[in-house]
C-alpha cells in the first residue's frame, strides 16, 4: 500500500518540475516570425485602382457541338458587373496577340507517376508558340515553386526540360505557385496575352506564402488566363466535371470572397481557372492528356477579348456575367470575377 502511494506522488512531483521547466522555456522563446515572401516574388502593391483601367474579360463561345462561334461583334454581347449592364468593347481580331505562357507542372507527391505524360508535352507547346512571337517559361513545384526554364521561343528547350523532371518532396504548393506564375506573367509586355497552364493535383498541400483570400484578390486584379489540367481523378468526379465543364458557368457565380476561399480548399486548380475565365479539365491516360492540351491551346486563340471600365467604384470582389444577345445553344466561358480596390493614399 505504501509503495503504491509513493509512486504516483513521485510521478506527480516529476510532472510538476517538468511543467515549471517548460513554462520557463516558453517564456524564453522568441516570438514567432511572420511568413516571409517567396524568394524572387514581387512585393504586393498596397492597392490598385482598376477604375482608371479596363477590365479584360476573355470569353469563349462554342456551340453545343463544341464548334467555336466566330464573327461576333460588340452588339452581340451583354456584360453585367454585379447585375448592372456595362458599356463594352470587343477586340475583333481574336488571334493576333502573341502569347506569354507559363507552364507550371507539379513535381511533388505522386506526380512522378505522370512524368511520362509530361515528357510528351514539349511538341504540343508549339500550338502556343507557332507564330514565332509568343514565348513560354517552365516552372516546377513541390512545396515551393522554382523556375526550370526562363522565357523562350523554343519548344525544344522546354521539351528537353520536361523530359528531365526530378521527383520533389511531398508538397503540392498550388497557391504559392499560381501567385509566382502570375508575377512572372505580369512582368511581360502588356501586348502579350498572358496564360498559365497548370498541370497538378486539385488540392493545395504546403503553400506557406500565399493564403486563399490573397490569391482571390491577385487573380481578380490580373489579366492572366488560367488553364488547369488535373490528374488522378476518381471516375465519379471525372463524370461530374464532364457534365459541368463550363456550361452556364456565369449563372452560378461566387459573390463573396469567403465562398471562393472555401471552393479553393476543395479544388484550387478548378477555381482559379473559372475565376480567370479559363478552363479546367482532368485526364487519366496519355491520349486524354494530349487532347486536353490541344484543346487548351486552341481555345486560347479563339477567345473574344471583351473590355470595360467599371461603372461601379465600390471596392471589393465584383461578379461578371457574360451573355450573347442571340441564343446559339452555346457554352459561354468567361471571366467570373475581378477585384476592385481603392486608391492608395
């Protein structure tokens, strides 16, 4: 009995001494440092006033058979900003601008299982670079993005780099990578049509420098078109996204940052594409992957470029809805949101 009483007492005494030591150690620890910006990333400007600029709304119009509807003019479109019709301008030449492309490929996690498909991507990039003026860069990422190949006109250089991808760690920092890629694209001349081709899983794992709400604002302020191609889908999810491949997308827009942030947590690759006016798709085999890239390249050149100066100066997230005056039985893929901020003082 006496032995059984002393053992708990000694354990209690030891725990008491340990708690005092831990408390002293915590008091001596320096305060936690805030997250640092990604190396090489541009610092965020405090605010941007887009009311002095035009908002770019890339818009793809297709028939129910997947044929692009050509020849539409300014009077053929209706664009609403938070439900209010806007005065718009439509660039008639859809495929005249050179493309600045960033290809961001995941190297972390189980992505090495897809390296054989990515190795075949090089020749397909000629679809983006064929005009001789367009350029592309290659970014790889696991828990952090890094530049593999700077901007080049050569698909051969890009293809060679894609054949020598190295498996990364277990990270999948999509938020950080999209932010990094947007910075790369915004450093290109304004006349370029800026495009991000993201090949990754659907969910972010390990981003340390970019929060979802920050990326919502960044995409909303930029004119970058995001084309997302995701791998390793389940059969049920794949069939769902074939059904919801963009039809009536403008009828189901997010109206608050909180809702978009929640959607980012479920499938960030999909939401950044939809928000920018781009497209999201999945693949399972080699042929499916190649066809997704071919479609993405074709659609980049076949988008109408609609611009407008917002009539509503209210800061924050604005919702865009694009319709055609005539019903073509069409699929309309257009930018869903943009971000308006007050002028810095």
